[in-house]
C-alpha cells in the first residue's frame, strides 16, 4: 500500500513538469531551457557556446500575475530576466535579459 502511494505521488509530481527551449534572437549562441511546473518557473538552465550548461533556481522578484511579464533574478549573478507569463501557461513567449545583452524566443 505504501509503495503504491509513493509511486502515485511521484508520478503526479513530475507529470506537470515541462521543458521549454529558448534560443537567442540576437545570434549570441546562448540557449535557455526553462523548467516549468504547475505554471511556475522552477529552474533556468543556461548554455553558452563552448561552455557547460549551468542551472539556476530563479527568484521571482514580483508577485503580480495580472501583468504580461514576471521578473526573476538568477542567484549568483547580476542577471534579471523578464519572462512573458505566456511561457508559464502556453509554454511559448519571450525572455529578455534586462541588461540588454540578449533576448530569447521560447517554444
């Protein structure tokens, strides 16, 4: 009984996790993979050409879901991302680095 319950909980916990690929619109060679679970951004994976992929647990800076965009800080960096909320619901949209260094198209 316990094993069945654990298996059910583990499959439902991962059933709603989606991976959204985002590619640089400026040709920088950077790629993002956003891990979205239950319409929340859980992880940002950054791949730079020639470097290893780095994973970040983003910190949400605003809590207003009525806006078209949400802002996230990547811990350990000065990077703040503007993420279109459509990524969290429809798994497509735009991510923009607020320092102007890159913009990503996600689908």
